[in-house]
């Protein structure tokens, strides 16, 4: 049961960090919750299982967070979220508009 709790906290922490980085702007509730879950997972593994399990959990948190961020950046998900339209309009300068208005009078 302790191992299941630690794994669940690690997965929730990584998921919340991804949500914070790519869906919600700024450093808010999801980011704090993600870091809190990862820290809780390491502390619980250290206290409830063993010292070695704490070190393994810490390494797993670092590796899984890095792989999740790298995988998300490499996927096509960011291409779907990015704005890629082109603006094809133009702006008329105020000097040219004044000259045209004066010529028209």
C-alpha cells in the first residue's frame, strides 16, 4: 500500500507540473500542488519504506519530470496550441492620409 501511494503521488505531481507549465499561465495552484506531491512522495518513501526507496523515488521524480517535459515538447501538442495565423493587413501612415485628405479638398 505504501508503494502504491508513493507511485500515485509521483504520477500526480508530474501531471500537475505539466498542467502548470503548458495549460495554466504563471506559477499557481497546479505548480505548487505538483511540487507538493513530488516532495510528499519522496518523504513518504523515505519514512515509510526505507532510505534507499527515498533516494530511488527522488531520482524517479527527477527523471520522470524531465522525460515528461521533453516528451511533451517533442510531441505535436504544442503545434496544435500555438497561434500560427498570419496577419496580411497593412497600416496606412498618418502623413500619407493627411496628404490624401488635403489633396481631396
